[in-house]
């Protein structure tokens, strides 16, 4: 099977979250043609779009799962792209299109690796291979992987190990494997004061001034120093909004939004406690709304990350760094069910205009994934 051809066909399904646009049915048809038993499941929840998901499995016994997502982020302005972002164009040895790197390319590579492996070993290879594919990773992740994992468990099935195909490589294919992720927390801080004339500040309570003081208290503080597997936790302000239409009125309300990326020394609950300890001494009335995208987690170096690292070294002669950098991924749900490692293509163009992947990387990633299968099922 040609990984490039399948990647092109997947890219040509414009599956911007929450739309599937035929991506999962295409993958299901491909896997069924290889002998996989496939189940598509749609999950729904009030306030969120219904999402199509896929679980496919072949064989019996030890279950090595490949997890990924067919949904992609919007392409943005067409003028920023050299070609139609959903055309899957190949030029000068490179495949272009939304999802090429994140992560339809990796899905195509693992599918091609399975086809090669099964062609060599047959269906009685001493275990099972599965695909856990969602269409809800790039957005709310409400009707995707988390519910699909529960659905799989309710069927009495077990995942023994998992490779998550996110684009983890930084500069060269195979230079980085993820073994954990930082947690992500979004805070909306609203400060209330008393409006007044800027000429008489003593008769008002300036919400803008107290917001600035509160943000300074958060920014100036060191959350932690990091540890052996994680960088130091960080806080970044993303927006400050007052909406004051005049220059001579002291605002009674000011608002800011910030994001905290925290390591495994913290939970979202302890981070919230830390935030309030910094804000309370400033005084005055404020509201802090917390939304958690994901908790931090670490899968200590072990059999799965070692398996991936050995496969990378065997194919591209490169020893990967075991990292926890980057954003969140659905690995934050999967690690509760089995040991895992995240490994895929370069992330240099993910979410950007002219997202792309060299065809040579698709070929090498396919070989690495096939090597993972060969080492896991000797």
C-alpha cells in the first residue's frame, strides 16, 4: 500500500472539526479491505456536535493500538496557501494539504505499515492490532477519544499498548518521542470596582489598576523550577479587555484571560489554589473562572517508548529525545488505559498555511511503524 496515496485521499476529505466529510468512512473501507473488523460509533452530548469515531481491530490476544484523529483545524485564508488546502498536491517530493502533518499523514503511514506487516506475516501473527480514530481532537474533545475508550472497555476489550501518531518530531523525523504532556488551564479573571472621573481617582475604585496588579502578581511569580521530565510550569496572558469608550472615566470592570501550562508537580486543583493565593492579597472583588483542557501526565520511560525508540534508531539511525513539551493531545485520556508513547511526523508546519510533509518522511515513518509491529510481535 502507498502511504502517500492514502494520505492524499484523506486530505481531500475536508474534515474540519466537527465535520467528518468522508474521512473515517474512507479509512474504514481501507481497513476492512485489509481484514480489520471495524465499528463506527457516533457520540452525542447536548451543546456539542455529534462526532463520528472508528475502532478497528484485527487478530486476537495482545492488543497494540494506534490512536489518532482525522479532524483538522480550519485552513484559514485561501490566499495564504499555494494550492487548495484540501487538494493533497504533491510538488517537488513534498505532500501539501491541511492534515498532512497533523495527522492524516501518520494515519496513512500506520495503515500502510499494517498492510505490509500483514502481507508478510498473515493474520495469525500472535496478537492483535487496533485503530482508535476520532473526529474530535482539535476542538472540545467531548465526543471523541474519551468516550470511545469507555465504549471499548464496555465491550470487554483491552488495550495493552498504544502509539499515538501526533506530529512529535521537531527538526528531523524521529528526533523526539513524547512520554507525557503538560496540563493546560485557562483562567478568566474579572475584576470589579467603582466607576468615577479620572480627575477624582480617590472617589472611585479603578478596576483596571487592580487587574494590572493581579496580573503582575501572577506573571512575576515563579510557579516551579521543572523536573527531570518537565520544563518549568508557565503562565501567559492572552487577552486584556476593558472596553472603555472614553478617556476620562475610571472603569468599574476589567477582564483578562490567561493560560497556565503545568507539569506533573501540579493538578488543575492545586494550580487554582496557587492562583488564588496570589490574587487574594491584592484585595477587592474579583471572579476567577477556570476551564481545564487537560491534566498533566507522565508515562515513565519503559517498554513502549523503548520499542518506538529502537524502531527509530533501526530505520533512521537517530536516537530520539523523550519529551513532554508541546500542547495537549488525546494521550491525556489514553494513558489511563495502557502505557503509550506519542510519535509521528514533523510538527514544523502543523496548523500553518501550506502544511506539508516530505514524501521521504512518509516512507520512513511507514517503515518505522512496521518495525514497531515486527518488534512487538516477534
